[in-house]
């Protein structure tokens, strides 16, 4: 996982008035939980802003009055009008205890199905999983080169040792769907080809029989 360091100041007062005063000063009230005790602190919004305006997931090193906490950002509340962050929750993590996190998904390659007019659907932009810190990747980059129209990559197709996916096994992560005017790029199976040829021959034979049985015109 990517790492970022953030400097915070411990809050002596956690009341609503104190929170409003902090926001007026350009600070974001925060809490980190999951450790021995909850720690309430505040962060300069200018140092915090880039953390929340990205799809990336960071391991956040919080330096709060000299104490270090490893954490991940769990939730952010935004002002309904200004869209500025007004509160943030962090979850403290350790190297030897698995934790839940959602990791972004991206694709690489040019899908066969898309080249033939299909439409690529990124069904899950993030995947929720559980694992140890050193086993969790920065992102999932899925190769879609071999995906034809109708194909998909499902959660159960992902093989990442040490990770437990907290998503339905049969759920699509990425899929190629049919679009109007799409060209089917799959060749027919041999059996289907033989059946088609047999049906054509049968139809031709029936036509010949019908001609032979038709009465001659006077």
C-alpha cells in the first residue's frame, strides 16, 4: 500500500462548539479508533485535502503530538454546500492483525470483445477485502486482452494469496457486453458447424423431394 504521513494536533475538547471553531480555522476534526483508545485530533485541511480526492488507498502514518498511529481512512463527512471535509474517521491498524479495506480496480490491455464493438463494463470499481498490511496491494490491475463479448472476470477468478475477498464469489468485476452493431468474434464450435451443415443438407433434400412429388402441369 502507498504510505502518506499526516501531522495532527490532539483535541482537548471534542464538543460541537470546538469542532466549529476548528473548521473556521481551516482544520478538520478527526478521530482514530481501533487501538487501545480513541484519539480525537485535528488536521490542517490543506494537508488533508489530497488524501480524500483520489481513488488511491493509503496507509496513513498519523503523527499526533509525538505519538505515531498507523491507520486507514474509513469515512469522511462533507459540508452539503461547500463540499469541504468537516470530519474524518481513521481506523488504526497493525502489521499482524488482518483488517478490512476497499482497494481500487483498473484494467489493462485491449479487449477482443471491445475491438469487435462490445462495451466494457467495470462493474466493481473497488473490491472489499480482508488481509494483513503487507499482503494488500495498492490496486487490482486486471488484464482484459482475452475477454470476448459475453466474457467476464469474476471475484472467484482472482488469485491473491493471503487475501479474503468480502464480495460474492460469482459477482462480475469486469465484463464485456454486447452493443448494437457488435461483431461476434467467436468462431462456431465444430459440433455447431456440423449440425448446421446437416440441417442445410436435410433442407435441400426435402426441397428436392417436394419438386419430384409435384404433379406435372397440363
